[in-house]
């Protein structure tokens, strides 16, 4: 809706029959075609003979094509009535029609767009080498007109790898916009600042968009991820296995998990390099939550007593193949217990003895519990 201020001039002439003192009368604007009178009927105070000037306001609805091209084709007609006719005049109250030529387009109006951050969630590691994901709640304010269906366009700077917004369409007033941002940050750091530019819509002949200020984000990096040993449902401080006197190599099963804020895409990308006692075991890259086995050669330990178990200690080093400050590399202990031959033979013997003696013991127990009826008494 555009409002126009129209200047109206009323001219009265003097004749010999009506000569005399000045005449005061009211010119009442009742209605208009192709537009409406702002605020209802308006009045203009006039005095004659001569010219009297006044202004009226007209409202007209502009079409979309007129807004875009800036060409208004309306030619409204104003209906006016001479009211409060003085008694010393010879003209009665009557309707006068005034035609207004083509309305000029109104000057452009300014529309401002402002976007501020309301809340930023805690980040989680999203991708290698150090990309974290954040949920951000923002508030968008649009002050002024704009074409219907205008999209909000954000221009992220270098370092932001993913940017999604919902909703992405502007509406009048204030609205909430949710952002999903994946950006490169340093662990536990507060210096990760990004300025996202807002690209305004293209100007029209009637609307000029004021360049908005950028959206500033201060992202706090999540803490580092730690590698920890895991064994089924419980955790242990080291990996362990057992071996026998005839074994020369012990196979140690290992399972690592990640502690810290991490998402699925990061886990899928992460590969680990494992070395035992400083020497790669040739198992290749492994993933977290994937069980892998490490071979360790065993020593004979002839000097140990024949009946004493031998425990060997080793260490493994785990670090990511792709260099990243996100994952904290660590070293874990491996414990291998080798059973002594005497204990092994003793264990086998006891097992065989139990297998043989158990049926005999059960039979004796059943025989001891058998109920023997009392002897019958003889008659005297």
C-alpha cells in the first residue's frame, strides 16, 4: 500500500451579481476511484473569490509488477462536494469530479536485516582433522517491506565446512533461525571466532536493502578425545592374555574405545596406528571399537622354577594415522601370563581324576542312602 499526498486547488470567480465580501465555504472530499481516502472523508477550507489550496491523502494498492518496475499506472478520480454553502452566493452544493494524472512511483524505502546469536550448544567432533559440529540458535529481525518468499542467504568464511539453516525464508518481524555449523576449531580453545556474512536480496525500484552486519560466532572447542582400553562391557587398565609352556608366540586381543564428544562421521574416518615395544606388528590401520590381535614372542625363561607361572610385560603405542590434535595418543600395557609345565600337568591330572572318580563317588553315595527294610519278627 502506497500513500500519496495530493494538493487540491479550488478556484472561485466573482461576478457583478455576487460581488461583495469574501465567501468562506468547505470543499468536502467524499470518495475516490482506484484508491481510498486515507482516514476517511477529508475537508478543505476555502475562501473566494480566488484560489484556495489544501492537501488530501490517498492510499492505493500497488501490484507486484508495479513494485518491481516502479511504474504506477493508476489514474484515480476524486469526488468532491461543496458543503456549507454561504447564503450570499448563487451556487448550490454540488459534486465536482477531479481527475489525477498518472501517479508517480513512491521513493524507495529501506529494509534492514539483523541477525544475532542467542545460544550455542557444546560442540562435538565431527570430522578429521579438527572439525566440530554446533547447534546454534539465532534471532533474525526484518524491519521494512520485502518481496514475498525471499530467501536468507549466508556466506560462510573459510574454515566453516557445513552450514544449514531452518527455516531459510524471511518473514516480517522477528523470527528464530536454527543453524547447524561444522567448523575447524582447536580443542578446549575459545579463540575460534567466525564472521558469517548475510547476503541481502537484490534491491528493487521501491525497496533498498541496507547491508546487514555479519553474524559473529565465538565457538569453544570440545575437549580432546581419549583412547581407552575396553573389554566387552567393562574397562581395564591394560590388555592381558594367557599362554602355555609350549607356546612361543602369544596373541593378545585388544579393543579400544573413544572417550569424549564425538559423532559417527568422525569415528568412520579415524584410523589408528599400533606399535608394540616400538615395532609395528604389521596389523595395518584399525578403527576404534574394532578388536585386533597383537602377536608377542615369548621367552623360555629356563631359570624360573618349574612350578612358577611366568608373567611378561610389554607396551603398545596407539596414535592416529592422520595427524590431528583431537585424539590424545597414549601407551597401554600388555600382560602375558605363561603357565608353568608343572601346574599345567597337575591341572590335567586333577581333571582326569575328577572325571574318573566322580561316577564312583556318586554310586557309593546312592548305595549309602539305600533304605533297608527291618527283618521280620518270628512267632513264638
